[in-house]
């Protein structure tokens, strides 16, 4: 065999080095993932809490969706997503407010995205989606459903006024 002619064995030496580097990178990436997930608590931004989709909008925190002030500049928005809208459909917070959105739905998969921010979650029946954002700039923010959910999907939005 040609490879054996150079007394390098079946896998040439350079290939072995690159295989070792590739393997080491894989191990490092997996270690980073494990460390961030286990000791730093990194997790997906949604689908951590389970709820009963049949009753989620009838009783509990989503039965009366509202923006609740939890501190000097912190808020929790308990939101219902449904075909085709969000409740509440408007909210106003001061500049610098950190809003934690908790969103649930009782029908089909929706999305909750605020373009220009890092807020973008799926809203899945049976789960509570949770995402936080600090609004540092004044203005009117549009929040949209970005998962096709039916004939009125394009009308599914709400607005957040920051002033
Ligand atoms: Cu809800 Cu598209």
C-alpha cells in the first residue's frame, strides 16, 4: 500500500493530528455546554413550566392577563396568546424597566417577538414561555406573533410603549 510505503501506518500522521484536534474541540464544546447548563443554570428561554392548556386562560395567572409591577423598575407581564391576539394588547413602562414576559396559550403554537430586541420565543400550548428584556430606549415597540397560527395570524400583535 502507498501509505505503508512511508511507514506511516494506515492513517497518515497529519490526519491523526487533525483528528486529535477535532476530537479535542468536540470534548471542549461539550464541556462548555455541560458546565453552563449544570453550574451556571443556562437553559432554553421557554417551555420550562408546564400548564394545562384547557384551563390555562380560565384560572391562574393567565386568566386575568396584566402587567404587574414587582419592583422599582421591574415588571412581570402575565400574557395570554390566542387566535388572534395578545392580552393585554398594550402596556406602558418607564425607560429602564426590566419586563419579564410570561406567556401561555390555550389553542395553537404562537410566537412572541419584539423586532430589534433579543425577545423571540415560541408559545406552545401546555407550556409557559418566559423571557426578560430591559427597555433602555423610549419608543413604541411592536410585539408580533411569528409562528403561522391561522387565517388571522398577520393581525396578531400588541404594543409596548416605553417613556
Ligand atoms: Cu399567533 Cu401567528
